[in-house]
C-alpha cells in the first residue's frame, strides 16, 4: 500500500523529532557526565529537556545548571524558562 501525499511521512511540516530526541539525550548525558552535577541537577535537567518551565522545587538546581553554563535562563514578560545548551554554548 502506498503512502498518500498528505500522510505524516510525506508532510513537509512534520517535526523532525528524531533530531530533537537525539539532542535531548546528548544534553542529558552531558549533564550526567559533568563532575559538578548531582541528583538534583539531573532531576532539573530532565524537566528542562522536556519543558522550559521548571517547578519551584527544581529552580535552585536549574539555576545551578545556568551557572555551570549547561542551560540558559530566559525571561519573557516576567515569566522564567530554561533552555538546554551544550558545553560550547549552542542550544541543545
């Protein structure tokens, strides 16, 4: 059975989740392998990898990731969010 032109496989607007997943896993591995990180940092990193908004209890660890230059902290209209970055400063 052939794919129709409108199928997800042929959809030019379909997200490339394979690359996003690979980047996410690579970043989480980098955080885990960093000698400065502990379990609290890994928990915050897991949240940041999937959602830029971090629950209050993980903010201290997320801020520590920013100080370690493993994440960026963003503020838009008074709302804070976090973005994973690789060790050379590019978005992960």
